[in-house]
C-alpha cells in the first residue's frame, strides 16, 4: 500500500504541473486568456495525445494483485478507501483479490469504490471468497448506479451468493451493457460432490486446490439464473447489430415453437375431475403468459425491422432485448411452478390419507410407520435444485446473433495466458450472411 500511496501523491503533483504548463501553452497559442479549457478536459486530451503525460508512465502500478494471502474484510476496506481517496486519475485498472477471506463487509467497501464515476477498474476478481447474497447485491447495485462504469470483467466464482445474489447479478446485467465476462462458475450446488481443483493460471493466479465439501446453503440451486447471467454477458460481448439481433430472435422463436409440446401430468388418480381441472388451469395460465411474451417480442422485432440492420443496437434497444429475455425466463419459471403444483395436487389426490404437508416448509411427505420413515415426494420449487443443459459459446452465439461465425476482436479486454502475458479475447462481430449448404466455421 505504501507504493500506491506514493504513486497517488506523485501523480497529483505531476498532473497539476503538466496541466499548468498545458494551459499556458494553450493561452499563448489562442491569444484568448478569458476562455481557457478546464483542467480535466485538457488533461484528458493531453493524456491521449502526449506520451510524456504523467498518466502514460509505463512504470505506474496499474493492477493490484493480492491473491491467496488470507486477506480479510479489514484489508478490503483499507484498499478500497485508498483507491477512493487517492486514485483521482484512474491509474489502477485491475484489482485481484481471489482466494481470500473477504465476506459481505469487504464487498460493501469495494462496492463503495465501484459506484464512483471516477472508478477506472476494468477487471475485478473476487473469486473463492465468502461473499454472500448481501455482498453480491451491493456490488450489483453499485454497478447499476454507476453509468460511467468501465468494468468489463467481474469474477465472483465459488462464492456463496445463493439464488438471491445470482438474481441481483442478472437484474444488474439487464441495464449494464459493458460487462463482457461474469465468472460465476463453482456457485451451483452439486449434490454429493466436492469442490473441484480450480486452476487459475488462465487468470494469472496460482493453482488453488480444495477438498472441502460444498453444501447447499449459500449455493445457487437454480441454474436458470446462471444461464441468464451467462447469456446477458455474452450479449454484451457480442454486441450484435440489428440484423443479427433480429435473426437471433427469430431463430430462437422458431426453435422454441418446434420443440414446444403440450405436456400435461398424468397419473392414476381417484379423482380425475380434480386432476383435470388443475391441468386445465395450469395450461390456461401458461398460455396467457406465453402469448403476452410473444406479443412483446413481436413488437420489438417490428421496431427493429424499420431501422438500418447494419448498425449496432442502441443502449435502449439492448435493454429491450434483455427485457424480452428476462420476461421469457420469468414465463419459464412460472410454468415450472404451475407444473410442480399440479404434480403435487395429483399425488395428494392419489391417496389423501397417506400424504402429510409440512406447513412450515411446504414439503409434501408420505407418511410411514414412524416419523423417520417419511419420504419426501414434493418440493417448493424455490428450494429445489434446478439443472439445465450447459450452453457452449457456439450455442450462445447462435441464440443471440443467429450465426456461430463471430470473429475475435483484437481491441478487446486483455486476458492472462499461462505465461502471464496478456491476450485479447473480446469478439469482433461482422455482419456475415448465413452460408448456403456449407458447414459453418466456428472460431
């Protein structure tokens, strides 16, 4: 920290001196001392044009690495306060605090820095800590409130954020179009499994090994939430044109239409009328929600079709696209809840005398000879482990842009290779028509 404090103090002095000299030159050249430019705009322009600007010094500390050193909330608070009070010119762009002991209190301090418009962080890695739903929510709120955020990579892997924290991240990404990488691997609940060996060499960190069991408490049990986070960050990474967005929405609609089938739960029941009524109610409600969602998607498509297809989506259009996806996610969740409710009703009707519902948890159990012989047969969906099929990068490109051919963008955010060297990884999109009767090239 002493080096950082010294750097910040020296930058304050050197930048002030540079701005003073720059303003004097400006006055001499324009011969109008009554309207000099502001020091900030002058500094920004000179920083981009002049390699001798103090902020262009290659010896400046740009990234803070404090990985695997048992850093606690106190350290996170201290480093955050130092950045808030000292880094007035955004010289620090990366903060690596993986594999430490930071909890919600430390995450709150970091969030205080993230919400500042002057925050110049591009990468923030907080994986393998103890950040729960509260800390995740605070970080999400900070990124949502800061319209000038430059953060492109956020690592929260192997943190006990739970469904609530994952939901906050998804909500934040609806309005955030800058984050292109949100790493949440290791947050999903895996029954009967231990935490895998985590190799962090690709992030410039040492290899971390752990054999501690991963419990359900604090884990994300609904993989759909992680799917939304993955899709929204991939959307930001791809940054599609209107043509690609239209093609992706139409392809997704056609795929969903072809795969949708009328599924109604059937079981041997002593009261078929009750079961039929529940099934009809379930189907009616689902159809209404689905129709409303399709109408919203159709309206959005019609608005896109009247605008130039080669242009990238505006921020307002990006938000509308994400709103459509989020509403579709909500429809799928509601359908799953209704379907589970019908299943539970049918099981209760099957043998009403042998089923007992726990009023506190909402769990339906089959009564046995003793309390220990009860068999759990139904769950509240909020407490169930919901798994989905994993999506590859190719699948995401097909769903978002309608094509799997996306070329890498060499100007994207840097990533760390095994040798610690930086490598670009952000894709560069080109409006490429679908090849006819040819195998698509994947990169």
